[in-house]
C-alpha cells in the first residue's frame, strides 16, 4: 500500500530496460559478462566488432515480423510466428553451422510428482530462510502486479495473490521445482500479446505442457536471437514515458523518485530495486507527513469556500481573520513545523 503510482511507473520502466539490456547481447551473438546498465553498455560498445552478423540478421528479421505482423493481421500471434519462422530457417538452412545459437535440446515429458525429503531437524533453520524468500517473492510479484494493474486500469487483491503464490510454490515443491514468483519477462510477454484475464495463465500453462510433451524436438531449432527479439519487443511495450512526463508536470519530486526507482532496478537488479522502491516510498511518506504544506486561505470571486492565496492570484484574505490550512495530520513529529508555520503566517 505504500507503493505510489510514480514508484510503480519507475519500477516498470526499470524492468523494461533490464529485459532489453539482457537481450541485446543475444541479438548480437555475444555472451555479455557484465551486469548493470553502464557496465553492460560499456561492454557492448567495446565488443561491437565481435557482432555475429548471421545472428544479428536473424534478430532483425524477427523484430520486423513483430512490428509488421500485428498491423497486417492483428490477431496473429506475432511472437510465435517470429520464433517459428526462425526455427524453420535454422532447420532448413545451414545457419546453425554458421554459429547462430539455438535454444538446444529440451528434456521431453512432464515433471514427476514426489514428496520432498526433509529432515525434521533442519526445519528450524529452514523456516527463517523460507520466510525471507516468501517476503522477497511476494514483494517482487506485488510490485509487478500493481505496476501492470496501474498500466492497464484494473485492481488486484494482494491477499488473493499471496495465497496463489503460496499454492504455486507448494505445487512446484511437489514437482521438483523451486521457490517461484511472478516472472517480469513472461508477464511483459503476456501483456504485449494482449493477455487481459486469468485465462492467459491457464492457456500458457496448457501450451507449455503440450510443448514439453510433443514439441521439444522442433523447439531445439529456435534461435536465441529470435527469442531475444521477442523479449526486447515486449520490454519496449512496457516503457511508459507518457506517465513519467505527466508526473513531472504535476510534481517534480515525485518524478525524481520515479526515475530513482528505475535506476535502482536497472543498476542494482530487480530484488535490490524492490528494496529501493520500498525505502523511497516510506521516506516520501514520512517527508509528506513530517512537513505538510501550510497555506494561507482566502476568498476567490465567484467560487465558494476558501482557497490558497499562493495558487489563486485573485484570492483575497479575510480582513478580520487569518485562515490557515495545515495539509496533513497533526502529530508529535510535525508539531514544531506546525508552530513555526502558524507564527510565520501570523
């Protein structure tokens, strides 16, 4: 509940940039060793000469399909077409032999069910670590969930999401999986593909199951560059500069906080970005409550009530009284600010 709209916008912009940065090297046929915005950018610039041209060509072709296909046939799943086309190109040509990397072999079949063997003596040590994982997983998921909700104009129920996350983790444990949360890149893909309801997740799960059972053989031909192009396209669709510009026009401090949230996610990573976003939210809240604005009020011709003299040049203060609005709750840590503001107004 402390996550404001500017922080959600900044977080989502950071996720978008992180997704894009993570895929640029794959589009160029490079394995990037650096992490963080500036180190990755520096490594990409330093290694431009090592770009693998066939891989770059595959990535550009996939990107063109992603841009053109939705305009020609809006209902066509452009991402699947781009990756399927890339797989066909690799399968029927010698691109694989020329160094174009593919996803490679994927084990076929669904995971087997088994109950995890846990020594009861280890539970005391596992519980604090599990609680920490749950907190990080939920916070990360909630940030992404509320960011997409703000972007698309719907509400989310945190309690329901928390229960769903716990159930998903239990199923993952019984199938040999690991602690899970919402995946930003997959959520971005679903959003870019037009997913708007819970059916999106059900259809995606069914598709993954069918692919694991029947389509692992053709999957090995999918070029990594085509997959990278799909993720870059999804990442670009998340960048929301329009909302950032609106926030800047309304409140420059909030715009700066939004940019700091973006920098935190890009520079330090998603988990650290979550922590920075939460800290920024609390600090901003404390700053607003500790130092509320104090306005001297007056009458505006033709308008009922009292209005701030600072924002209404045609307002006039009453001749026989000083009317002051303290724009916040009066509590012990802003009492001094209240006193000084009232004396200054007098």
